[in-house]
């Protein structure tokens, strides 16, 4: 009887060890993918230089990682200057990514530039979804 209990406990320990390894692999994979999302989205949705972030919301670990992120930024710069900067910067980043970044097409992005409600500043809205 004692031997049966000992064998059962060893087996149970093995199951827990396997479960622990599976959880660790899943967690590590999630962290790696989150970092990959964050890296890619930072190039697909760069923050305009000097812009002030006034709103940011995400639904997973961190902004612009796995999941959905919305950020609203403001700058005193002219709307057309900001829009042109985004067009030029994102196009340059996309061209660089085509030379080997297979992950570039995974995150979905959208950005808009317009005047704020008061008409005094330029509002930038960045939206990104990566694996979620």
C-alpha cells in the first residue's frame, strides 16, 4: 500500500512538473509575441516628435503589444505638417520592413490627423490591433 502511494505521488509530481513547463512555455511565447507586436507597431504607428499623449487605452499587457490599443496625441504643429510626417515616416519604415520582416503584415493599424475640437491643436489618433 505504501509503495502504491509513493508511486502515485511521484506520478503526480511528474504531472505538476509537466504542467509547470507548459505554463512557462506559454507565458514565454506570449511575452515574445507581445514584444514583437510592440516593436512592429512602434514602426507602423510612430509617435509624432514632441506630441503630448493625452489618452491611451489597451486591452492586454501593455500599449501597442498583443491586443488592441488606441492612443490620442496632441501637437501645436500644423495638421498638414503632421500628416505629411506620418505618410513619409510610415512609408520609409514599411520599405525597410519589406526586406525581411515577415511579421510586418500581422498588426492592423489606422491613424488619423485632424484639428482638435477647439481648433487650436492638431489631434493624432493611433489605433493598432496585433494578434487579437
